[in-house]
C-alpha cells in the first residue's frame, strides 16, 4: 500500500511552498485586503511561470498534463499561504469545466490561454442568498445569449470570462460568456475577506457559447471535484494557523512561565492537531478519489470538505484566542486566516449542505469496509 | 497514491486469508457467556494459531513467533478483523511483557517464559497502577527491599486487568524512597501464585469485573526476576508503555455503521430517523471522524510499509474513537427515547454497553488528558507541564490519595 503522495509530488509541494514563502504571500494577502487592487498580479505571474495554472491541462492544449494529485499539493500550499490570487476560480472551476465538458474547438481556444495565465476564468452560479438548486436558477439562455443576475461571483471583476449556469427549454445548461462583451455589467462587492475579490454580475442578452445542456450534472460533478481541492486549501490554512498558535504560545510568558506550559493552551493546540489530522487523512482519500475519478468521489469529497471546513474554523478561531489581545488586532495576521476560513467555508456550499450531501451519498452507496 | 499491496504484500495477504478461512472454523463453540468459557475459546484459538506459526507475529521464531515485519503484522490483523474471533486476554503478555522480557531477561528465562506466552498457555498481567499513582505512574509506593538475593514486596496495586486469571505479572516497585521519584524504581516479573498475593475483584460501572485490587504482603521475588538494574525501573516501564502504544487501537463497540443502519429503521418524529436533519448532521460528523481515523491508519501503514517506525501520532486514535463511541451510544439511546433504558432489544443493549464502556476506554491505557499532553509535547514539541516534583526526593513530595 502506498497511501501517500509520490516523492516527485512532495518535491513539487516543497517548491511551491518555497516560492510562496519567498514572495511573502501572507503579507501580500494583507496588501490586497487593505488596498484597492483586486488580486496580486505579481504573485499570480510567479505561480503562472511555475506552470501551476497548466497542471491539469493536457500537453496537446498547451498544458503540462499532470493530474489532480499535483493540483492537490499545490492547493494545500496556496491555502497555507492564503494567497490573494484567483487560482481556485480559474483552475479548479473554469478549467475543470472546460476540460470535462467543452468541445474541441472551445478547448483549443481556451485551454492554452488558461494554461499560460493569459486569461482568467470563473464560474457564475449562485443567484440568491441560498445554495442554488435546479429550481432556483432564474438566469436564462435563449437564442445564443444570457439574461439574468448572478451573485457573489468569485473573482468576477478579475476574470476575462465566466461559465454561467442558466435555464434552457428543458433544464439547466452551462454557457461561456466573455466578461468584456456587451450586456455584461459588474459590481464589485465589499466582503468579509477582501483578499479575494467578489462581484455581482448582470447579464442582459450577453452573447454566450453553449458548453453543455446537462449543466446540473456538470455542476454537481464540479462541486465534488473542487470540494477536494478547496479542502486541501483549508487544511493548508488550518495547519498554518495551528503552527502560528504553537509558535506564539512558546514565546509568550505569563505568570512566570511560557503560556505553552498551560494545559488549557496545550490541549487546545492538541485538539487543533487532532482536527487537522482527521481532515488531512480525509483529504488524502479525496485526492485518491479525485485523481482516479472513482465511484467513491461524492462520499470522499463531502467527507474531505466537511472535516476540513471544521478543522480550519477550529484552528483559525483558537489561534486568535491563543494570541490574546494581540490576536484581536488588525495588525496581527490571525484574522487573515480567520477570514479566509470563513470564505472557503462559504464558497461552494455550507456545512449543512455538505453534511446532507455526505449522508445522501452514503445512503446510495454500500458503506466502504 | 494507491491502496494496492506490493506483490510480496499480496502474497502474504493471500497466505493469511487462506489460512484463516481453513482454521477459524476449528475454534470451539462457546459453552456459555462466562469468562471461563471465553478464556477457553481464546486459549484454543491461540493454540491453533501457534501451531501454524501465526501467533506473536512480530516475535523471533525461536520464542514462538514468526519474525514478521511490521507491515505483515498489519496485514495479518486486517485479515483477522474480518472475523469475530475470541481475542483479548493476551495483549498484555504478548504485546507488552514479552517484548520487555526479550530486552531484559536472561536467555534461560526467555526460553522458559516466552514460548508458553506465545502459545497461549500462560497469561500475564500488568501491575503498574496504584491507588495513588495512575497517570502519574512514577508516583507508585509499593515497596521492595532486598535481603541477600531475595526481594520482599509490600503494597497495593489497583485496576489490574485480568489479575485473577493471570499466571504471571510485570510489576514496578519503589526500592528507594529517598531518591528522586523516577530514580528509585525497580521492575520485576513474578508468579501470580506467589504466597502473600491477594487478589480482590473490582466491579466496574458496566457490571463486569475484569480489573482487580492486588495486595502484596511480604511477597518474595528472587533477584533473578528483576528486569533492568536496581533503581532503573522507570526506563523499563517506559519501554513497556511504548509497546502499549503500539497495541492500542480503535475502541471496539458501536461505531458509525451501526448507528447509521439503526437510523434507517428507527422512527423519529413521524419518519425514519435518518431523514431528520439534526440526525443527518450528527451522522456526518461521526462519519468524518470514522473515515478520518481509517485513513490516518492507512497513512501510518504506508509509512510502516516504507520502513518508518510509528510515533506518538497514533495517540489520536483512542481519544477520537472512545469519545465518538460515547456520543454515538448516548445519541442512539436518545433516539430510542424512554424505552432505551430497558435492555430488551439487541441494539438498545449494544448502545447501553457502549455508553457504559466508553468511560473506561477514555481512562485505560492513558486518559484523554494525558494523551493530549503527549500530542502537545511529543508530537508538537511543546514544553512539559510545570513539575514541582522534579528532582525532589520521593519521600518529600506531597501526594494525595483521595479514596
Ligand atoms: C478498564 C481499565 C483497565 C485498566 N487496566 C490496568 C492494568 O491492567 N494495569 C494497570 O497497571 N493499570 C490499569 N488501569 C489503570 C489506568 O492506567 C489508570 O486508571 C489511568 O492511567 C489513570 O490513572 P488514575 O486512575 O490514577 O487517574 P488519575 O491519574 O488520578 O486521573 C484523574 C483525572 O486527572 C487527570 N489528570 C491526571 N494527571 C493529569 C495531568 N498531568 N494533566 C491533566 N490531567 C491529569 C486525568 O486525566 C483524569 O481525568 C486500567 C484502567 C481502566 C479504566
């Protein structure tokens, strides 16, 4: 049995980690959070030149033809570094949909430019303040164009194009819309975690290219695939927060000793470790299921998602607590991780949704031994 | 990344599963539900295993083992766990006492004591905890004094699992009360039939009486049965406990699968329980823990397969599984509502057993709190608790035995 990433994958992970360290990604997160820019263009360019946007794209479409296992280790590092870049939107969401569902012409037109970072894509799916269902989608596709309103689109004002879910005569389809075309208007939002940009986007007869008529099936599959990748970001962030807490505790003295000697603190950090290990092991299984497109993917994805969301929440909130008053300041980095943990928990569906998905998938499957 | 055996591992697995298929059916039926009857079945099974070389896999062949690798041991236990087998009784002997004897006993003693430990004839117990020393094991007070080449032991041990059916025991004592706490300890093995030993069963909260008080009144132990040097028993004890860590596994009892199946048939508020959102939410949390432990184990096995040694990371298994079992049992009983307190339905009884068994698991072999300390200190490298007893002569350290 070899339930571990390969040496090459671990080396790649280390390289990405070094790059993000060297580029001071956490500092860059703060700059984006505080500044006017919607993402860090320099950091994005560094990631692109390392080939990270090309990982899952086959060589025939200008990519490097690696697999999801490589993308998982990259995701973990981006999460650890809370990188302020539109990577998840462009790579986990837009690229995956085009790879899995677009026709050859579209692939030839879009994938090489996604691989080279020349263009950035995203997904516009949510409409209201609830998790979308097939019945709740009101945006329509008719005669080659899209009309409707999409809410909190991640990286909506950064992306060059988006894939939109919309009603057609007999169901929900997915359509590609150039965000610079006529009939598109964007409104940038103030959000809980401004290190990642979000927008509302309105489409008024915006020209659109059909990707698939079975959009709902495609979205469900995409949610499972991306849940694994987001979960890796979440455990990366969780581990960073746990490490911050541990390091701070060791250097902080109160009542004549290091606060790391107080069990209330030690046991808190041991609990973070437990939550993190459980989540990490579930992520590994998710990575296996994703890279093998296994029948277990729905269960594996939901399990990874639920436990990683929990772990990041736990680690990021107790990291603030461990820092005392320092943790409450804008100046300390604790809140950057806390904000990111909430953002990642919100972006592809809440805990309630994913717990329900998990039990639904277990009801359908025979329980693994 | 895969779950596949290497060709050697696959061969070994096949050998194990073929053997188990043929041999499990040779185990005699239980005569009744008594302890003696389970003991007889466990002995019979150990004997069958031993005859074909499947007992004590990790032990050297010369003492009745198989010289198996850690990975082979894992594969064997994975295959064995597919059956309900009369295991138990031998963890302390084969898992802890055996390895300690191999390190510290004389060649002659090893030849005499290890083979009957391996073939299941002799059972061993662990005489460590005392009324005043459990988590803080080095605080024991059972006294040993040397006269010529014989030691005299006086004192009391407690929570000694299986003392009443054990043939031998491993024992820590204090031979020097004026030395600092960890320096004055001396370690022995002894015959449980020695004159002066008195064993009194203690009834547990779940009604069983598997652990005991063991009194020592002028019990004589030959100096040849000392393991390690005089005053260096703490090191021997730590080696023993390290082996205990390798042995601890999942809490046996109600787990995710059982409660999940149950919620599919149990009514709750007008529908089957599994359709209720609050129930689904709980199930999802337990599944995440169940699955997290399962794949944590796979990661550990992968490390073993590459030849790495297991570290204290395994401490999370007992904390998570014992607490999960307690919550599942409590929640399951809640679903059965007021009739849950009556032991008349098969699952209701399993839940009751879980609810009364989980507290024991959370204490035995290192409490939840001690395991959290181990994670913080040994895995994460955080400092030890403040220890006012460090370096102080043992007889000057305050101790509070609250009984
Ligand atoms: C079912 C069962 C079987 C057992 N079998 C055996 C056996 O075969 N042989 C044997 O020798 N022993 C055996 N034990 C004893 C077991 O090892 C001890 O009960 C255990 O180590 C706890 O010690 P204690 O009972 O003295 O509790 P204490 O150590 O007094 O603990 C009381 C409480 O204080 C907490 N506590 C103690 N120290 C600390 C600390 N440093 N930091 C934070 N909290 C702390 C504990 O976590 C616990 O909650 C068995 C126990 C059980 C329940």
